């Protein structure tokens, strides 16, 4: 009935709620959630924002047929995260 779906590359900006938040710990939690939901982690970069605050830019592969909204909700529940924003999403396979 339906064809097999592809893979999308997703890039999300994760903003902590304070400059004192341990970004490495948040990154570990994000990676676990992505993998649990059948995604594949690719690249994580810390991006300076302002006044000592840095965001995490998370890039991962995601099954096209899985709704991204569920993942976004899980990420927003991580303690210390102020907001998340999808900044790029495109089919890669």
C-alpha cells in the first residue's frame, strides 16, 4: 500500500535556559532520545549566542515516516532547556 519511506536530515537549535547549564550533559540526553526514537546522530556543535550563552546545534537522520513533533516534545522536557527550534530539514535518502 505505501512505499518505504526515506530519511530526512534534521537540524535543531537547542537553547539552554542559563549559561551555567552543562551542555555536554544535555547533548548526551538529546542523543539518547534521538536513538531511542530510531534516529541516527550525526553532528553536535556548540554555537555561542550572547552573554556567555551557547546553543547546541543538533544534526541527525530521522525516518521520514515518523512525526518529528513527538521528538520535539521529548526534547523540550529535558531539564535546563529553554526552547528548541527546527532550523533545517531535508530529504537525504
